[in-house]
C-alpha cells in the first residue's frame, strides 16, 4: 500500500511539480497505471473474477462477461478491457464514469479464509472481501490524480466525483447548520451539490450562489442580529448588484464569473455557518440565565 511521501525540497519551497495541473494525456496515463497496480493487488478480484491455472476463469460478481455489464450500466461498448491504449482514447465522461463505477465494485480480499495457490505462481484466491477497506484505499489513490485535473476534483465517500473544495473549507460542505429549518437546509444541500457537481455548467454554479443568497435572505433577521451591519449590507449588495439574484439592466457583469462565483459560494456558505454558530451560542447562554 502506497504511503504519502514526506515533502521534498521543491514542495517545501512551494514549487513542486507534483501539484501541477495534469493534461488529458497525463491523467489517462496515470489512471491506467493505477488500474494496473490495483488490479495486481486483487482489489477487483471479487467483481471481475480471476484466472486460475487449475479451474480456468472463475467469474466474479459482474458475471462471465464484464464488458456486457459495463455496457448495460454505463452505456459504453468500447471501454473494456481497461488497458493503457484503450484508456488513452477515453473522453472525460468515460474516464469519470469508469472511476465511479470501479468505486462501486472495489473490495479488498481477506486472506483469512482465502488461500495462496502457489502452483505456477497462480496467486491468492479469496473467499471474503471487505468493500469498505477497498473503497478507502481506492479513493485515496484515485484522488491523488483527480486533485490535479484542471479545476480540481475528488471522489467523495459517497462515490461521486465532485469539484474539489478550496483547502481549509472542506468542513463547510459536511456540516449541517442546526438552526436553519428543513426547507433552508434542503436549499443549502441542493446548492452544494449543484455547485460541486462535475457536470455543472456555469449557469448552474451561478444558480447555486443565488440559492445560498436566498437562504441568507430567509434568515436575514438573524444575519442582522449576529453580523456587523456593514458585513450584512455587503452580502446582499453583492448578490443584488453583481448579476447573482436578478437579471436587471445596470448590474455589474464584467468580471471573471467563475472566480467570483467560487469566492461568493464559499463566502455565503461560511456566512450561513457563522450565523448558525453565533445563534446557537447565544441560545446556550440564554438557557443558562
């Protein structure tokens, strides 16, 4: 199992090429190498089966022809077998679909109950598998690649490829604000999914920012109470004058939309979390009095 290397010179100096953006050719080459490595570690034996020198092909949970199952589930007839030359020709959708598909079918073999078939170096044949352990290892390795794809992505614990959150802001995507109410909470969850989805368009990301602005509007009495008045005014002024909530003449539109909308999305999400935290703290103090 690979471990994270200690930071070497160029990384400590902030110049490491390990963090450079991967182009399409590099991404597919690294994924092909990863697939070969994990397959050799038998992380896909349960799903894809294995060849035995005595028994021949022993099918896995995907059945006697994995290509047919992949075609049914993903709709592609030309992605299997997963070898370097074939992977090199994949589209982005094919690559990301296969990565998610493999997350659903990875598992780590348990050597207790399995056996090592030594004849002709046949290898380990497992009877029990741990999907959770396999997914954890697979996710960690594939995210080393996805994080370096342009814009940055990650395979989540739910098995979906999403846009990577800026460093340090990941907790905002995981914590539910307790005092929002179910309707506002649903809007926040929907906005997060809409903004982070790998397939989201620029318009959908703008809509996600607007959804968070609408939540702030819904809790505006709390925003007024717990934030400084200048901050409260700025939050809504940006939303109303920079082509977020409306589509009126005179609104500012001449700016880098993607950069600003990413900043606003996390600003609004953080503001919602902050108001919720301050309200909860105030409620606890009131309860003591």
